[in-house]
């Protein structure tokens, strides 16, 4: 069976609108789906297992079934996979919105159409949705741990190559906040930049001079560096690998300075420690593990008898 490989301009209008509302760019997402399908079906090859075992005209219905508690993300991408592969021959119903908490046994989406096409598209649809739901679920655990505090959980640039927009979307679905998307939309002077520039304030001033309209964050490893930056009017400081006690002291110093400066905790953080870190009074907690080492969420596609 040859898949339809639906052209970009023939996708359903409602799906295109939903992708835009999610803050995702359609063309790169479409290309990512196309490349993923090409990994399974390079060139003009076929799904030999489905072609051998399933008549071309055999129709059926299958459910995306949730197998563990969590938060969904990427179901809109899963639908795009089926639309790309099967065009108008597939019907998608009962799709649960991304960002929705789910329980085992919930049906996240139902697809109906030629069984060959559904099973050919299955793995790619699951690869996207199960990974992104894993990111959203992990994020939701951090959000729950911070509940009742003023701190918010941030992602980082520690994302899978080519998957940054989708992984950061999944973080939003889980209730988290996105940090910078690229090296150009925000400056972050970390230890190596500080060393090369000759100190935290020289690094801050160099960035302000070169890119006056770009937000700046500077990393510190001790409280003296924090005091220097507050005196220079820095608006965002990253507290690197500090103990809870030292972060609480950093918050006190910031508060007493009167400077409008956000404090971000980073480095060596665990979910078990999240609440105690938040209770120090920091504004943000950045967690690379949300995207770089997340556990895949257990979703399955079950063909109805």
C-alpha cells in the first residue's frame, strides 16, 4: 500500500488552526513528521508486514489507550501523522486535548480507516505522543511539588536536536514555563563567559553594550558575585549549584537591595528537593531533566476486534 503523503496545503483547516494555537509552526512540524515516516518507509518502499497480512480494503477502528497516570501532550502531532499518511481516508475522533490529565484506561484518540495505513502510521504517531506526554507528565510532577509557592519550573536548552519546539510545547502542556528558545533571544553569561570576560559585571556590561535590547541573565557561584550584579542593576541571576541555605541568603540579599531582579535556581536539583528549593524564595527552578532524560509515557494503539 502506498501512503497518501498528504501535501501541506491539503491538511484539514481545523487541524492547521489548532497547531497554530498551540504555538507550533506548521511547516517545520510537517517536515518532522515526513522525515519520521521516511525512516520507516525510505524511498518507494512499503510496510511489508502490513501489506502481507492485511487486505488493502480491510477497514477498522483503533484506540490510543492510556496505560499510566499523567498529562497528555503531542496528540495533535499524532493526528497530523495519520492525516499525513492517510489523507481523507482516516477519521479521527475523541481526541483528548493536549495538557489534559489522564488515567489508565482513558482513550486519548480514536482512529478509523484502512487498517494497513493505521498500522503503518502507528509507531511514528506513538513516538511523538508518548515522548511528549512523558515531558508533560514529568513537568506536571514538578509543578505539583511547587504548588503553594511562588516559584515556577523552567525548561532549558538541553533538548533533543530538532525537537526543541515540540519539547518546549510539552513543557507548557505540563504547566511549566519556557526559558530561552535559542542563543539569540536571551543572553546568558555562564561560568565560561564570565571567566573570558573577566568577571560577572564585565560580562553583563559587554552584553548590554553589544545587544542593548536583549534580556540578560548572569550565572553566579557565590554571594559576592550576586552583590556585584545587584549593584550593577542586573535583572536576572542564575544561582548555580547552591545549597538551600545559600539560596535563602541570596533571596534575602536581593530583597534588601531593592533591585528588581529574578533569581533562578539551577544545578543538582531533584524532584525530592524541589519544594525546599522553592521555599527559599527563588523565582524559578530550571530543570534540564524535563527534556534530556525524560521517561517515555505509556500509550498504546489497540485495534478493536
